[in-house]
C-alpha cells in the first residue's frame, strides 16, 4: 500500500479521499488555487501545495504543476477525484511518465471510454444496445444537421468528451439545430478543450440508471449493483438512490453483467460507472462509461457497506478486489440529495457568497469513523459529505455544491422519511440554495412512488414551485424575540428598567415593528407590521388586527429561542444578519427584514429596459449591437459562469440603445449589461 498520495482535486471529493487516507494511515497532500487557500480540503490533508490562480485553467487543470507537487512532496500516487483531470488521458500518461501511480484506469481505457463516440463504436462492436444516433468523426455542421434530420426530432446534442450536463442541448426542431450546435460546441470547447459532438435520438420519459463496476489487474471484475439518477435539472443530477427502484431482479442482473462486459472489453482497472438510459418498458441502452468515481458513490457505499475509495487505493496498489461478486450484498436503501448554492426559481442559476451560517443535520462525515463502514449491518442513518464550512465563500470559479446529504434506511420508504427530516434540519444563510426545492421533490407523489424519469422536474414544475404554507405566526414571534433581545430586552420583563429605550413612567409600553417578508428568491413577498406591548407582567403581539398573549425565552443553544403564542409553542433558531432575521422553525426557513432601519435601502431596480447580470461571470457572446430591434425573448448576451452557458433574453420588445460589455469581459452579479428602449 502507498505511504503518501496527492489528491488532484478540491471540495468534498478531496475531503472524502483524505478521510479514507487518514483511516488507513496514508499521508495525504492537497493542492489548492488562490481562491482555495483556506479551503476545507487543504485543512483535511497533511500537506498542501499552491498550484496557481483561482480559475481551474490556472490551477486544477495544470498538469505540470500537479506533477511537480507530487514529486516535491514525495507522493507515490495521485488520486484525481472526479471532474477536472480525472478522465484526462494526457494527465494519466504524464503521471505514468513521472513514475507516479495514477489511481484510475489505464491510459488506454480512458482513451477508449473518454470519447463518447469511440465508446459507442466499441459497444456497437460488442453488440451492446445503443440509442439510434450519429457518433462519427466528420463534424461538418451541414452533415450533422442532415444526420439529425434523418434521426428525427427531438435529438440530443452531447459533447463527445464531456460530462456533468455540460455541452448538452435538446433540439426540438430542425430550424433550431444550427444555433444549438454552435452553443453546444462553444460550451464543450470551454469545458473540455474539445468541441466534437455526437447526436442521439432523444427518448421521452427515459430513466437514467447506472451500474458501479470495479476491476483489478488479476482478472477480477464485479458490479456493485445499480443506482437511479433520473431526477435531474439542466442535465445534472439532483437526487440519486441505490438500488434503483422498481426494476426486476432479472433486469438488474442483465445490466450488471453488461456493465462488467463493457469494462472487460477495454481491459478496465479500478472504479468505473456504466450509464444506461432505460425506457418505461424496461429496455436499456448504453449511454457512456465514466472512468472515475462518481459524485453519487456514497449511496453505493451505504447499501454495500464498502469504502469505494479504499477499493480504489488497493487496486491501484496492485492488490486484488476485496470481494467477489458472490460476496457482495445489498442492505437497505440509500438516497443522496445534492445541496447546491443556486436559484431554483431563476432557472437554477448558480449563487455565490459567504456561508454566514451553515448547520447540517446530525450525521456522520463520510460514514467511516463512527458508523463502522465495512462491517455488515452497521450503517450511519445520515451522512454528510461537504467541502465547505461556515464562513467559506462559494465563488464563481467552481461547482456551487455545498454538501451531499445521504441517508440510509431499511426500506426506500424509511430512507425517504429520513431524508425529508434531514432536509428540514438544514440551515444555510448566505447564498441562495436548493434546499426547499429538494424538500418539494422528496415530498412529491412521483418521487415518493418511484415514478422516475429525467423529465420529472420539468413535467411537475408548477407543483414543485408552488407556494408553500409556512408557519409565519410562529416565525414572526421568534423574529420579534430575537429583535427584542438585540435591543436589550429580557424574556420575562420583571423590571421596567430591562428595556430603557421603551420605559414609561406609571405604565407599560408599546412598540410597532415593521417587517418585510423575504421569499426564497430574495424578492419582497410582503410588508406588514407587528405590535409588541408590555403591561406589567403581560406581553402581547398584535398582527392583522389579532392581539394574542406572547411569551418568549432564550433557548438552550446558539441562536435558539422559544416563543408561545396563546397556547401554541415554537422553538426555533434565528440567525441575525444585519437587519435580516433568518428564522428556522418547524422544519421551515423564513427570512424577515426589520423595516425600522431600512430607510437607507435602495428600492428594487427600476426600468424594464435595464438588463443586469443574473450572476457573476464572463461575457462569451454579444448577439446584438446598438440600434438592433428585438422581440421579447430574443437572445441578447451569452454569459459563462461555473462552466455553464446562460443566455440572457430581451424582457420585452424594443431597441438596443447601448451595449456596456464586450466578449471576454468579467461582470459582477447585478451589473448592467445593456440598455433596451422598450417599445
């Protein structure tokens, strides 16, 4: 086994690998960019080496700097994690040339499966079912258009060297093909340095089911069962679970054996994932093979009791697989929810900012130390994999993931209930998150009943984004309690001197508190007032003309308060950020701005023709010029942020009077991009 390895990645996967290294007594080396100088993964490792600027191109994608870091620290092997260089054959080759073990498959296997088109050709030769499509080398735009027309719409454009939903477009009509192809190629070139694409027939209501495989250099190859990853937004996974629900034992076995056959066909070594697309009638087709560990690997660990990172290290050290196919068993059900810093209601645009308050549900990090991972029958019910801490900043340079929340249960129903409770215990203040959206999916009928497909979110959009009933009265009471505490009041009001700012001779006092209700998107959702009154030992709150007895006290933990309205009791946590009071109670998150101190705040931006950047990023295309007449929805500017393209359209018909940024310019969140004279 190795004495020291370098982890050529960041975030939660770097922390995850470091945890297994620590458990096995292997020293670990982190690499970091300017933006990650104080990151959690740096602290998790025994050593750390700075490798460049904040962008991935200046740091985590610099092969020579990573090889230099491995040599300088005496690392015997490099673990690439996922993303970045994990499926880069040049990087694997550079490690081999430097005498450093690449903890992954052979270069030849990466080359064979790294290109989606080449992989499709291999599977076709092996008689593995393939979705109808074009996977050829000729990338002439007119030829590609003809092939798409011949396949029949809708078709799916995919970056041949891609993954993670980047460089992927669904094209519904022939007349939309050229623009979609150009955008797909731009994004593919930016993300992977390769703009080659393939075309596939886009199946309606398909499921995305994948199989975890492992192989060693001694002829061993196994599958560690299946996962369902159908719930996706923007072609990126949101919820994953193992095993895939609703599949017969026969289909599961056929898929597992097909996945192992695919691995053997390229002399595979290490961890890999064979991804299939499945129809509602049970037919499955090969999509691609990811030659690395997957983001969703924890659900497989939870149901098998195996540490897949440890398996990777042992196989890379030329040891045989720890278990045979007959020895592998499934215990229970596991589900993973990806908690992202993003705006679900704004098309899942990424969100940035400092994590001013971060509290995850009670769980075990990586489910290794306390859960006895690897010992049958002992599973942590809740597991948290995260690469950030409270006080860290979600930047525009990398994936906006905050944490992976993984739960285990004896049955899918038990796991679902546990996941719902865990999501309602999450508290995040700073960037916007998808926590409430995840709660809605988990509670929805299609997900609860296992009616899964990749279009679930789009098809049930209105229900998933419907306004939710929230405990406003209880939350307002807790916010008032926090405000009164901040102003120097006490819970019991035993003395008129406990709140001098409101003290009155020979009487009680009354205070009117103005609040602005802030919804999950940060927009104003309503203005209202609450009147707090104290007369002797009696306290009341009045809202919407109803006056009720009110008592409050400090809770037992940080930011915690207890409030009683008449006979209804509520305990919650209130995190105060300036004049915004973030209240977490009864499983819901609410936020209120105290209006007394907001006279200086600017009103919402005016002018329908003023278009602003929805997130920080780079302008990669300007599609109009001053004088251009546009209709509502006409694409105006294309921005790139976190490796994804975002097209900004005209909010109304009008004439462009001024363009304020050019291609290549970096823009801040909310920056005005152009001026549109609305008709």
